[in-house]
C-alpha cells in the first residue's frame, strides 16, 4: 500500500514550488509582472488569505454575476475563475498571468496576494475587490490540513507545531496574517472594495 501511494505521488506530484517576493512566501509565479499588469474596470478580484472562504466567495460572485448554474455545476472552478499567483505547468489550471490577460470581460480573478502586491491599476480603482477574512484559528488549521494533504509540508515530528509557529512568526505561506488582513481593512471604505467576514456570510446563509 505504501509503495502504491509513493508511485501515485511520483506520477502526480502535488508539491508546488515556493518563492519569496518582497518578504512574502508565495507559490512560484510571475510576481515581478503583477504591479504593471493591465486591469479592467469591470474586473472582480476575489482576494483572501488562503482557506478563508475563497471558494464560497467565488461561487457566490460567479452565480450573482452570471446566473449560470449549469456552467457552475459542470465547469471546473479554476477554469471559470483562474488563480493569478500560481504558475505550475504540471497542473492544468495553474497557468498564471497569461491566461488572465487573454480572458474575455467581465473577468473574475482569484488571488491570495497581499494588497500591496496587487496590480497598481487595481489598487488605484480600476477594477473591484472583494476581500473575505476568517478567524485565524480556523484558517491556520484548514491550511495545515490542505498542505499536509498536498505534501506541501516537510515530514517529521511535530508537523503541526512547526507549521503553527511559522504562521505566528509570519514566515508561512502568504503571511504575516495580520498584515494581509490589515492591508485590505485599510482600504475597506473605498467604493471599489467590499470587505467581508467569513463567519458573517456563513451565518446569513444558514
């Protein structure tokens, strides 16, 4: 059984290469090109710290925008709403900036970038931002489970403890968490920014 799992992992590598850009740990991507990236006035950018209601927000926005339930049920989410800040040619959906540049309008775009790393045009109001944040205690546990499943973490003793420490000290993926949230919080009163709390959205939907 262990041999079969090892072969599966080798055949379908899950671990994505990481890089650090302007002090932030992120997936391999074209981060240097993001600041000068062209945005559009009718863009909708779904921005979150990972595991903070990203998929829920994307589905809600997509259906409100299109009312196309058939496509939502039958077309992979990453095809409908591409992920900007990840480029890995081993995966069918992580094609990076080029895919987004070639999309027809109106575009819905997913990103885990800190606000200061977003395209300058977007930060200046060309396009709309929906930011969802979540209780960090829930976000860190959910992210740990995802990273463990995708082999993104190094094996060894006290795996969760080591990951939790990196989350707290601000060296984990997309951290520091407080900086991520505050970057969008400071822009919450701008007309093109909608700032949401995961727990409030879930409560309303129940």
